[in-house]
């Protein structure tokens, strides 16, 4: 099947191409068109283009939309969706530490690649590695609590953790009580 997206691929389009090849259409062929080009090539499934079925919806990136549309419920893919979402869309709160780095890496891949197709091929290794890392973690999909408890401000007698107090000993002003 042919898939079409805009030129100058970035974090979301690289992630989507990886997802397509790995889980949806292993024989996929990718076409690239200039941003805003109409009409799109006939017979190709468009993705990450505003106004199409497989694009940003409800404030989420295209990768997230594709997981929903193709009913992919793997918790590791869900975590990757959160990372890509934060890297690709404006967020009020950043929860995934990998998001900024992933975005920068994907931008760099695009800059050193002679074409979008080469960039997608090089990006596949990044997403394979990201999947492997997240899958190797004990919980397979760390939660906000596990990833960020140590970064939240400390409260009296414990740490504040998602609005709840988590007791860590009985410390108060640096002394055990």
C-alpha cells in the first residue's frame, strides 16, 4: 500500500512510518509531497496532514491517532505515543523526559539525510531502540508517578506525589522523629 505525507519529516512522521512498517503494513511505500499540496496522490493513504483521518485529533499527535484507529493497545506503544505527543504538540506540562531529546534527534536525522526516505529509514533504528528500552523497564510502561516522583517538590514529612503525600520515614526539618 502507498502512504503519503508532507516532506521534511520530523518526530511524528518518523514515528508513524515506523509504526506503519512494524505493525500495520510491512510492505508500505512512502510518498512525500510539499506541505499544502492538493490534490494528494490518488490511491495513497495520507497521514500527518491536517484534515485527513490519520492526523492530529483532539490535541494529540498522529502517532496517537494511528494507535487508536488501528486498535493497537500495546502499553509500550502507548508510552511512545506520549513521548511523541509531547515532542510534537504544545503541552502545558511535560511528563516524559525523552520527548525533547527524541525531537532533537529526529531533527538531526532529517538534517543529515539526503532525502525523507533515508530519514525514515534512519529513524526506524531510533524507534526500535526506544521501544526496546521502554519494553525492558520493569513495568513495561512507566507511569508518571514512577518516572517523576523524585522531581516533585518535597512536602513536610514526605514527598508530594501527584497531589498526594507519600510518607518517606518521619523526617521533619532534617531530623528523624
